[in-house]
């Protein structure tokens, strides 16, 4: 008797801590993995090297890097010339939507992942958004994920013809950074192969003082660990 094939899923893989953990979670759940990354004009493009390395190590069925220049619109410190905010500790991170927010980024990324999922006949999309240890991004909230899933089922052939509902999985959305790291370590994630920094140097070394670095460091510290990156 032929062995049943695994369900396919598309995973948004940035090369950072969260998305790498989500890739491991999707693998543990038995999905056939298709990873998608984006070269969108970000200053921290070193993450794409880590994404490619991780995809190869995990053994995804395919990994694509999509080129889309969100930097041509401006509006973010991650894609433009404005400086990335730096602090001495995570407690100094301000409230509100920071200048590192890239307008509509997750909406754009999910839409491209959805397009690929349709061609693959996949019904599941995973991403690593987080609403607890995050920096105020509106497209990392549960409300956004729920609304996008509803839209996806209105806008796709699969959603309309009844052949299967599209599901957007955000397993980390209510976890602290420490909980994310703890789960990843259980699943064998090598966090030395990830980079989360918004403003790495020309060699890809993390700055240690941007919001992403500080939240990551605090997560490891809460577990009594040192960030291997």
C-alpha cells in the first residue's frame, strides 16, 4: 500500500529566530515544507543567507526568495536612510508603532505566500508573528491574522469551490520570546544560525542594541542562557 503524502504548507522564513522556530514547528507537525523568503530592500539582508542555510539544513521541498522592493515607497527605517533606534536595554523600548515598521509588509508577504500556496495546492501557511514580545507592529496582532485568513478564503479558488479552507497558522502569536526559544530548543533549532538584528554591520554581526536584538537577548536571559548569535 502506498504511503500517504504529507500535507503541504508554505512557511514565511526570514532567517530570524521566530520564523526558524515556526519552520521547526511545521516540520514537527508532519507537513511537507515550502519556504518563502523576501528580498524587499531591507538593510538587514544578511538574514536571507541564514534563511537559505536553515532551509537546506531542515530539508524543505523548495525554498524561493522573492524580490520585491518595498524600499521604493520609503516609510521605514528598515528600508530607508533613517536611523534604526538603539537602546541599552529592552525596558527602554518605547510604545506605539516604531519607525522600523514597514508599511503593509506582512500583508504583502502573506499575499505572495498565498499565491504560491494556491499553485502548490497547499491549504496551510505558517508565519512567525508575535503579539507579546514585539515592537508595536499592527500586522503582528491576532486580529490581523484572523482577518487575513477570512480574506484568503474569499479570494482564492480553494476557498470558494469548497475543496479546502485556507488556514493561516501563527503558533507563536501569544508566546513570550523565552517561550519561543524554549520550544525551538526542544525541536533542535540551532539559534546560532539565525539573525534578528535590524542593523547588522557589513559582516552581518548583530548590533546588540536595536529592538530586535534586545528582545531576543532578554528571551535567552530569562532562560538563563546566552544568545549564541
